[in-house]
């Protein structure tokens, strides 16, 4: 009987036994995508496709323009002094000059990519006037109430960035008005109108290009160049049309956007408002090309906009890509003389085609793959990503 009771007690205890608690599984922390940055690989001149490329006379003129800004910097001083002393050169001498003073470094990425996007831009010619007409749109000068804040000394993560805004009341700084708000008249008389463009879409594209010429009603030309912007990041209206299902990625171009706008005038402002960024202009003098971020005139088919974080402004670069209309190989020694809101990334080039309709046709269709080599002075340490 006692034995039977022990068996029953053991059964009860076994039924009451709590299994060991398993340790909680730690949640998997999602990893942040790796930031794309540049990796510079020194190479030989023979690795550059068809070195030294085409259009070398334009390249030399563009390089002499860069030297107007670089000549005050210690390492560039002697290189530029020799270039200026040589004056205009033939193609053999130009090739020898760059091989003497520079080493080619191919720009790749930390993800192993060696190709990037190459687009084009140009200086447009628009029809317009100095007084408003039905359907015309304004080009504004920098508004009187636009504030520019440089907080990099206090906040190091803002180095190289300037914030833009306006005062609300006497002490509060808030974002400046967006494109939609400016179109609604909220900016009031804070900015002078420099000119009026007959076509809203062409005016928008002139903002994207950063400069242009206005043919006035008396036949004279007014040149406008970039002065500032309202502080909003650039948003592509081509991408907006793709997201709306109005265009397919392979058909998105300046020409297709213009055609869509003509077919859908009731949605024109909605499309333009998709890009909240507005460029403010200044009147330019002279007949040289538009002024780039290096503060020198751009040269047709020999200047480009780059991301200065990865390609220092003023540096020569070698571009291997294809032409937009026929996909024939295009290899060019060009100068990094400009920047742009949409030009971001290690292997990202916006190629300057020049002035007028033909240049605009090529620029509007250019969306090519390309490789880039930074030509870096031999006297300098290896290139680095700018912090």
C-alpha cells in the first residue's frame, strides 16, 4: 500500500512539474543599408578607354578656366602656372601635359560598382519679356527675406550645408515657402522679378539647368544665372510622372515631359509642384558660358557637374560613356566645374553640352552608364572622400 502511495505521489508531482523556461529570443536588429561611398583605385593611363579622348582643344580651354581658381592653392599653383605659360597647345602636347602632372585614379564604390549614371545639361534659350503676359511665369531674384544659416561650427554634421528659411515673428526661423506656396502668391513682393518666360515648362527646366538666356520681345538677350534657392531638396518631376503611371522609366525624358504637359494643361501646376525647390537668379553679363559652382565659365562639351564630396571641384576627370542618340562610345577629358541638386554619388556626372536647341536635345535624352577616372596631381597624397 505504501509503495502504491509513493507511485501515485510521484505521478502527481510529475504532472505538476513546470518545464524549464526557454530564454527569450533576442529580436533581430535590422541592419542599416551600407552608405555608398567612393573607393579610388590608382591605375595606368593605358586603362583609360581611348585615352586621351576627343575634343582636346575644348578641354584645354576649360582647364585654363579652372586654373583661374586653382592657381592660388599651393599644390595646384605650379601646375597651373605651367599651363598658362604654355598657352594654346596641340593634342599631343595636351596629352603629355596631363600625363606629366597627374595620375589616373578610377572611381569605384565600396559595393564594388565601377559604373554610374551620366546625364546632360545645357544653357537654354527661352522666349520671354520684362512684363507679365497671360500664361507667363516669373524668374525671381533672391528674396529680401531669405535667411541663410551656417551652423557647421556648432553642429559638425552640418559641415558643407547651409540651411535656408525665413523669420516668423521676431525670433522663430521656419522653412522658406515651397514652389506651391510661391505659386500661390505667399512670397508677396519679397523678391524682384527679373523676367517673365512665355512657357512654364521651359522655365522649370531652366531652373534645373541653373542658367539660361531669355530672348526679349525687342530681340535682345537677357542672361540669367543661379544665385540661390529656397532650401528644399530637388525632386524629379520625371520620377513623379512615372509614379503617377503617366510615363514609363524608359520613356522619361525632357521631351516626353514637355509633351505630357501640353496634353495635360489642367495638371501642369500639380506636376511642377512635385518639386518644391525653386531657384533664384541673377543677371549675368558677357558672352562666355554660364558660371558654374567653381565660379568660372563652363565650356561646351568640356565641363561637368559632379558631387564635390567625391570629386573636388576644379579637378580634371576622364569620362567613358556613350552618346545619347546613337549609343556610340564617347570618351572625354573634362573638368569638374559645377554641382547640382540632383548630382549625388561617387560615380555621377552631369555633362555640359553647351547652348541652344541642339545641346538641349542631347542633354534631354542623355541617361547613360559611364565610368569615371579622377586625374589627381602626382604631388598630392591619394584622394579621399570629403567629410
